[in-house]
C-alpha cells in the first residue's frame, strides 16, 4: 500500500524558513520523481518543485529560495523553504505519479504571518 506523509509545517514569520519532509512507502522510491505542490486558501493547487535522481526543478516563485532534495536510502523527500513570503502560506503536498495513478499525502500546513 502506497503511503505518503508530509511533516514539518507550521507558523513562520515573513522572511523565515521551514523544512518540509515527505516520507514515502509502498513503491520503489528511487525510481520515481517526487513533486511538491501547494494550495493556498481559495486557490488552485500549484506545482512547487520536483526531484528526480540528481535533478531538481522549481516553479519561478521558488527559484533561489527553495531547495528540494531526496534521500533514497530513507525514502524521503525534503523541501527547504527560505525567505518565505506571506504568499507562501497554504497546504503543501507531496506527490508521486505511479503507474497505478497519482498518489498524494494529506499535506502540511504552512502559515506565514508576523
């Protein structure tokens, strides 16, 4: 059974940092790209970053501030977010696209407020 569990959310002041983690199981983790998405209140879910092998890609709003990484030995993916802005608030989701379909975690809530 595929499981994806995000952790590390919380409240941070503007300009602060948070590190989100995604623990995955039930599939061969190293073989698949892992993606992060976010959904702000009353907004559509949007892609944030992806990690596949040694490669990482970012949405424009995250370039230079966010770093995505993965540890294939631990089946985890991480999203380091620096210089957070109020617009960065929302629920952050970890995602993998498997042959059986897209799999999502329940998300980690991020609030950016002074």
